[in-house]
C-alpha cells in the first residue's frame, strides 16, 4: 500500500489516515523564556527571480580563475565556496546559468537547487496543536514519582524501554565529550530540558548556504516548525527532574538550522550543515528530512545529478572528519527496492506532478547516500509503523517513531502511540514519523561513542548494527486490520526490509 504523499517536508510529514498524529500535542510545563526569532540571513540575490545553484569542481583548491570568470560571465554571484569538497554556491537570475557553466572546463556538474525564485514559495504546516489536559499531565507526574530516578514525564515515553534506554541509563547517561548535531529546522536552546546539554560552539544557521554564527541564529522563530527542537529533546533531553528524558541525556546536542522560514531544506543549506558539523567536532548528525525540492533526485537529470553530488561530497566529508550520519527513511510506506515508485510531490516548491522513478537510480537524499545510516520507524507494539518506508538492503536499523494509537497502543501508563519530545517555549508534545525514529538511533550511536571514545564512524556503525536486536519480518503485514496486506517484508530475521539489522539497543551500547 502506498500512502498519499502530503506536501510537507519529511520533518513535518504525518501520513494520511493518522488523525491523531496530524497535529502536535502540547504538555503544559514550566515556562521558559520564549526563544527569540533568529535574524533571517540576508539573501545575496538582488533580483527576486534569482535561483540558487551548486557548481561542483575538483575538491581541494579554490575555484580556478577560469571557473570564476565563467560563473560571472553567466550572470552568477558566488555566495560561498566549500573548497575542501569542491562545491560552490552561486546565485543567478540567468535561467540558462547551469547549462552555460556545465560547458566550462573544470566544472564537473552544476544544477539549480530549487525551482522557485528566491525567496521560495510557502508550504502548509501540520495543523493546529492538540493540547493535553492537566489531568493527564498530573497522572504522568504521579506515576513517575513512584519510579525512583524518573523525570516527571518519563512514564509517557514508551519508546525508551522499547530500546532499553531506561536500563542503559542505570549504567551511563553518555559523555559530555560527545556531540550530536541536529541538522533540522532549528533548536530552542532555552528549553529547560535542552539548555543543560546544549553545545553553542557547534551550533549555526546555514539557511543561506553559508554559516551565520550570530547568537541564537540556530533557533526557530515563533512561526517556524518546532520539529528540530522535538528531535533534539528525543536525543539529549537532560535527566534533570524536569520534563522528559532523552535517549542519551548526558551527551551534548547542537542545532544546525538548514530549513528556511517556509520549511524547505535546500541543497546549499544541507551542504553547509554537514560541512559545519565536520569542522566543529560533531560525533553524530541527525537528518530527519529530505533535500528539497525533489523527493527523489534522478542522476539522468543534470540539475538533480549535481544536487546528489554536492550533498554526497558533504556527507562523506563529515564522516571522514569523524561523524556518523543518521537519517530518516521517509513516511510514505514506499518500498525503496521496488522497480518503480510514483512520486506525486516533486518539485514541491512550485507545481508538483506525478512522475515515475526508479529508486535505485533516483535517490532520496541524504538517507539513500552511501555511508548514511537509514532508519525505519516502529510503533508501540514493535511493528513497522504504518507510514514507514522500507526495503531490503536500504533500511539499516529500526527504532520507535510512533504510529496511530489505534494501530499500536502502548502499555499503560503511556497513553499515546506517538513520540514525546521537547517543543519551543519550554513545552513538550507528541509527534510521529521516521523523523522521530532517526533521533533514537542517533542517541544510541552517541552512547556507543561515549563508551568507545576512540571508535571511528565505521566502528560505531558496526557496533550499532551488531548490537541491534534482530527482528523478524512481519508477514502478513495488515497494520490497519482491514484484511489487505499493507506492505511486504523480505529478508531473514537479522537483516530484512522492515527492520534492517533489527531494533536499536541502547543497553548494549553502554555495556559492550
């Protein structure tokens, strides 16, 4: 079954049919000062018809004089150049810019990163918040009070025991020397569950394609998505007697903002995010998004080919510098090993239309890039979430991402099948998606790095997979109980298309 694709970023996507998950549920809590809106990075484009481009050249040197002259001649202005990976970010109002510079000696590929002029078109959000009443909050606090050492809302976090994080915390909370970067919509570092663990030096705003290090630039504005803040709390909410507990509550978390005010994650911002993480000692990056405007980037298209190349170079560089890159698999219940997929959502910043793609040749980036840990989502019953993408050889590992409470109901005292996380302004609330599964794995990777501080990214990934709890295919998979098979799982218990190597295991991460 292929679910209809809503016009949201993966960071915001909630699958059709999950009415409960279609909005955020806020838990009233200790108020914190509202995060001030980050100052928007000024565009270098003077003309509203300008597009942004990446131009890929040989890495290791600044762009040659020939390339720089050709860019200027074609009407381009260089915004920044990532010389170590050979990626140049350019703005130009010339609609033939990419075609012109592709012919220049030394240019390996070039392409527009968007189809809408700067600034981009707006998109819809996830809907109105769904507030939890005080009775449920009080019940959660009372339940946690009976359990020694639990934070007030931990009883609502069925996802922690699902990966044995509660048991892991008895042995280790993780090391302050380990930092996880949330490459996302921004992080509210004033939140009382995030502030104790926030890494200011590793945080930045990359929305314009180059770093903005102004204080607070990494925060979302009041009008922007709370998604990055939610993800950050899932990873590293402090075990401090306030709110919830993260998977790795003793590690540091950084905010690398790459989503513009309209919710788009464009290539130049994503490249900047990986490069910043690489140069600032980040040990793990979490990537709960796909790179707009194309859900799948096809290498036979010259623009899309250039985008794949640019993000690939940046993610590989981050790994070479010591980072494990973890990414969400996507929320459309796609089989990413099928012969073809109908993508109705691209390009999502102008006018999308149905197109048929081969997912082995047209990649969802960064999650399908080599070296990236691809994470599928599970619900409260341990089954693949109804929306989670899947595919033998594509999915590396699984973790809790939530599901409709009607499909997978948690054991009491938890009341929601969704995932609790931190929200801007000192709040907490529920979200669901592979976006929520990925930070669980990022947290476990951070615990592994804490236990084995000298482990390379390859070793961390090897331990992540070896320590995972093998989970057999769910066949037949009829998650909504209507008598129809909703997805087909292939592969053995220890490596299959639904769960990869299995469920992430936080306890093994701190004991092996």
